[in-house]
C-alpha cells in the first residue's frame, strides 16, 4: 500500500454522518448508504476488493470469507469493541491486521447494564407495559412489588473496563460488589471498589442476588453460564447480560424463568440475535432491549474517530493504537 495513495476503504454499514464525511475526505471510500447488512456474497466481494475493510459486530468475517481476501486487503478496522465476529487466527494466517474501538463504549454500556438491574429488580418494564395496556387500576400497598437494591450482592462476571464502571455505579445504589475474572484485578482497584474476588465462578453464582455478565465472548466463554451453572443461582436471583448473548445458555435460562427458578432477567443481547427466543417474549419477568449498550451519539462518533485513527496510523506505516492480537481473545 503506497504511503501517498488513498486506500480503498469499504464500510459495511451506515456510520454517523460526521464520520462518513471525514472518511470521504481522507480515503477512497465505499459507503453503505441504505444501511442494509451486507450479504455473505457482498462480504466476499468486499474482502476481495478492499485495502481496508470496516465491518461491524454483526458482520461475520469467518475463515471462509477471508479465504477470498485479495492481495490488497491489509487491515480490518472493525467498528466496535468485540471481535468475536472475526476469525482472528484466519486473519493472522493471511497477515491481516485487525483493530477495534475499545474504551469509548465503557460508560455507555455500564449505564445500560445498571438500567437493566433497576428495571428487573423494580419490575419497571412490566409496570410500563401495564400502564400502556390500560391495566393499571391505581396504587395499592401490594401491587407491583419488586426488590430493593440496597444491601444486595452483585456478582460481576468479567471485571474489565465495563465491569469496573458498573461496580462504581452499583456502589452508589448500595450494592455489595463481588466479581469473578480470568485474572484478579490490582489491589488498588479492588480496594477502591470494595470488591470481593471469587476464584470459583460456581461458588459466586450460588451466593449472589444479582449476576451481571460483562466479559467478552470468546471460545472459552461460550456458554460460560451453562445450564449447570445457571442452576446454581438462587430462585430469587436476577441475571443481566449486556455483553454477548452467546455467553449464556439462552434455552436453559428461558426454561428456568418459566419454571420460577430465576426471579428475572435483563437482556440487551441474545444468543442468536436479532432472533429472540419466542418464549422469552412472553415472559413478564424478562426485560428485553435491542442491543442498546453502546447506542449513544457520542459513543458512535468516538468509535468512528477511533476507526479513522487506526486506518490513518496503519497507512502511515505505523502500528495502530487499537491493534487486536489473536492471543488476547
């Protein structure tokens, strides 16, 4: 790729106008103006043509698609933090660099996770639906009783940036912070959050009032919350997930909700999204959001700015600041 040549950049989805405009100024760009997801064949054509591909987390860039990569393709600058949609080992074999957009989504996703906890514990989604269908007969001492958050124990599965941001919020609501992580966090972080570390995920699951999934989806975390592990949770416990749907066995979770083995769930992600288990849709104790975790104007623009920086740094012959290594996931 020539240092002076504007690289051919193919963007798979509609991005904020300000980001697309800046990309047009800097690169030779093909935009997706109608925002329809690219078909598999379109993705194959894109990797065969582009010098830089800018996919999103819903584009499956697997080994078969990468097998069609042209000689010009050098960089996959993904728009999003998670990279489980990209076959990293296959990219590495083809000497393709992969970048993502970490950090900018932390606070937004933690906000939504905290909102899910509140919605499930206080039955806010159920109450809102009750009002909309004109089913509310007025205040009653025993109507729509939920759970108080203060004094409850929150178990965070994955104490990275988002897990820590959630812990900071949760402490403000009087929740006691517990966590399980691949590696124990630094003592100063643990002390600041007054967090209790559990080496055993099983033991933590059995003792918490609320479980929040905040780890990335990798082969190692697929169905981390399996049917066996979900069964360890108390029947009055709450589960929320704003990370990736594949981390939780959705079928087992739904079955537990139907049987009253879980008090409620709050989901922003789904195992087969955008498809959602029809049984989940019928459950009043399930709060279901359409993958809103990072959906702020500010967050999306910052993501786009990171993509641009990664591309420009790479084109200038330097290592992009957000390079993803296959060993990290």
